[in-house]
C-alpha cells in the first residue's frame, strides 16, 4: 500500500514539474536524482517513469535512462494532419445534429477555458481543451470517429504539455480562445462549412504555436 502511494506521489510530482516547465524536453531524469529529491526509494520512481512513458511525457531509452520526451516537428505534424482531417469532418457532421444542450455545454467549456488562463492552471486547460475538441465527434454519435478523435487528442496532449507556451499567454492574448469561440458559433448556426473551416484554422494555428523551441532562459 505504501509503495502504491509513493508511486502515485512520484507520478504526480514529476508530471507537475513537466507541466510547470521545470523539467524540459530532452532533460535527463536519473532515478537517483529523482528519488533523492522526492525523498523515496527508486522503486516507486521507476514505476512512475513507466507510467509517464505511457503518456508520452517521458522516454525510456535502453542503456541510457529516462528523459523528458522531446518530439520532433515531423511527428507532431503527422498527428495534426490526421487531427485536421477527422476533427474538421466531425465538426461538419456535428453542425447537422447539434442540440441546444450541446451548445450550452460548449459555452460552459469556453468559460472554463478562460478561467484556466486566469488561474494559470495548465492541467485544467489540457482537460477543458480536450473536451472542446472531442465534443463535435461526440455529437455525431459515430463510435469509430469518437474513438479515433479521442485517441489523437490524447496522443497530441503530450505535445501541448511539452511545447505549448501556456504560461506566456493570458486570457486576452491566447489565440485558441477566439478560435474555439468561432467553432462554437459556427456549430450553433448549424453552418457545417464554417465549422469545418474554423477547426482547420484553429488546429493549424495550434500546430504553428508548437513549432517553437522552449528555452529555460528569459531572452
């Protein structure tokens, strides 16, 4: 029981450090250094690193050790290319089937997104952003589409966690807020073409924002 608790603490603390940009892409994570800083044995640290590897936040390399995952832009572009295809199609379909309660939920999510910026809560932003992007697929009730979109959102969340300049933006300067609003307004108007275009524009903007190196230096 104690080991499981230590594993959870190690997982949460390491993930939090990655979310707060205290551990940067490509940075080496030795079990000894982590166990000393977390004041626990290496066993729960090793288990936590394995769990973070499953979330694509840590990369375990044989004979070299653990590193904060550092995706290359080609990998990110490949994932976003497929997201653009599927999510824009989902938005076009959703515009034909959207209900009043769906619109209400989307506006609530937009409010939660703004709140996450005001509170500088990156973890909450990731959660809300994922829900906003999944909603059009859910509205279609197409199980295959829902599964694929959910999988791609989960996959690309690691890129957002590792590379998105969340802490450099405010509620007023974050482009994703007005772009998400454009998607919701198009869906509310039941304009499939506008919803499809709004999703494409937004995901391309997101992709461009990820194509920037992160530096620990404020220069």
